[in-house]
C-alpha cells in the first residue's frame, strides 16, 4: 500500500480541483449576473 500515487488517483485529484474551481467560477458568474439583473437585491 506504500506505492506511488496511481495515474487514476492523480487524475481524480486534478479532476476534483478542476470541478472545485469551476463551481466557484460559476457561482461568481451567477452572482454577478443576478446582481446586474436586479440592480442589487440589498
């Protein structure tokens, strides 16, 4: 079990990071669109 990280594990790790950034990016985009569309809800 003390072997190096397999390609699959490394791929999953990278994929998780990419998904995480995509999620944040989409959230910011949606927030900006909503803020513009409603002229600020606060």
